[in-house]
């Protein structure tokens, strides 16, 4: 990974953002800029250098992972150590520095303590999402790792087909999938595995429960893995027993909506246009009221990243962006369907990053 290049590009943006320093506290952003994967860290970035603050648990790990920043191992919280370090650097300056912070990753208490520690030496300012903007467009190394994660995640569908049977508990299906993922090298799951069967398939985020799979009905299976730090995300909906005409219509309409959204993904298209492509199909089928979430989101070091494919989102797609396309329809008391793939925006359109066979599987 080109951590040094990422850091240099960010440093060039500090003056344009009217910042003297940026304190990075969101751990995925720390990892993106430095390679550090520990659970406690802050990265203080100046115009010409960077300093990583962590604690004694990570002495060896920090030295192994971080090459483009000074490493400070302390006994205090990383934010406190960074503040004290900055104040020490600013003692010879009269004018206070402008310190950018990531407001969404700091509690109000942490921000208050930071303000007290830096009083007279730095003025806190909520920074624009400089790191998040950079993370939206994946480089070649990231795409390679994402492809690997998605390939592993997609392979779990075989476990679904072999495990789902009437009477089996949803958690048993999830456990079999997660065991397989770990056995193949996954660091963990991207999120709690969703296995929602029968009437529960109408629950959008129906985490696997102790409920038993019924003799007939949809089963929504939403799953993903973390491999080498990068996430995958995939949803397939299967049907236990022969589906009714109404069930087939529901499935086919959601699939049509997903394919319509994928078809419009290309550079220059606004995120909202992708959402509208899916939503319009469901609207024509009088199912729009049952589509209650956005069409997709970015995927990378986190399972939910920018951009968001939703109503009103004006972000234009760019080559290298990796997003999910996942429309659904959920009819309370009856059941629901969601179909999801991850795509990468290419110079001329997009590429689906996994085998894309989506005909209804009947178990």
C-alpha cells in the first residue's frame, strides 16, 4: 500500500482547508494513512510530517506496520498524548495553530478535553472529510484486496444452499457460514450475518435468530467477510419450497430493479440516479413503498463508506469507486427479497465483482 503517497496528498490539502494540523482519530482513517491496525491510536498530521500515538500494547505492532510516521508510545490516551505533543511544538509560536479534528469520531467529552489541553496553542476546527473523500476511490492495491474478499464472501453461498432446510435454525446457517469463512482465512464477518426466513424475511436487517426455517417461504441471506482488512458484502434471497406466483413476481421485480441500477453505473452519473433507476422499477410494479432503504453504499476498510446511493445524493461516480447495488422489497407479514452485488466503477461503466448468477434458487 502506498501509505506515504496517501499522506503526501493529504498534506497538500491542509492549507487549502485552512488547517495547520489534522488530528485523525477514526481508526479506519488512521489505517488508510499509516497502515496501523491497532485498536487505540491517533495520527497527528502536519504540513511536512506525521506522528502516530498509541500505547504500550502496540510497541512491536506499530514498528512493524508504520513506516511513514514518527511513533510515540505513551501511557495516556492517544488524543491526550497528541494534544500535549502539539502544545510542546507550539511553545515558541505566539499565534495559535488551527487544528482540524474529525468531529464524528470524537465524543463531546473528548473534544472538550482536547480544547482545554490546547488552549492558547491551537484552535479546534471541524475538518472537511478529507480522508473519507480519498478513500472513496480505491487504488490498484485496494481493488486487489477487495476482489479477494468478495471472492471469499461469494463462496459462502454454497454453504447456504447446503444448510438451509425446514426446521434448521437461522443461527445454525449463520454459524456454518462463519465457520467456513474463518476456515478460509477471514479475519471475521463484515457485519452480523443476516439470515431471515419466512415472515422474518420482511425484516430488513433480520440478524440470524433462533427461529426455525419454515417449510415454505423466502430466506434473505446477507453476508460478508473481512479479509486483509477489506470488507465484502453480498445478499442472495432463496426460497424454501415451491414459490407462489406472487412470490416469483416479487423476486423478479427486485432482480429487474437491481439490474436497472447496475446498468446506469458509470463515471459522471450522480449517486441519486442509480437509486432512482432501481426505485422506478419498483414504483411501476407498485412495490416502491416496500423499498425502505438506499440502493447502495461504498465498501472498503469499512462495510459502509461513502458514497451513498440514495435519494438526493449528488456525489458523482468516479472510476475506482466500489459500491453495493442492493434494492429490496419487504412486505410485512408475508416476506421480503433483497439482491445485492458489489461493483467497481470503470472508465466506461462498471464491473460486478463476483459471479452474478441471480436466478431464484429453490431449496
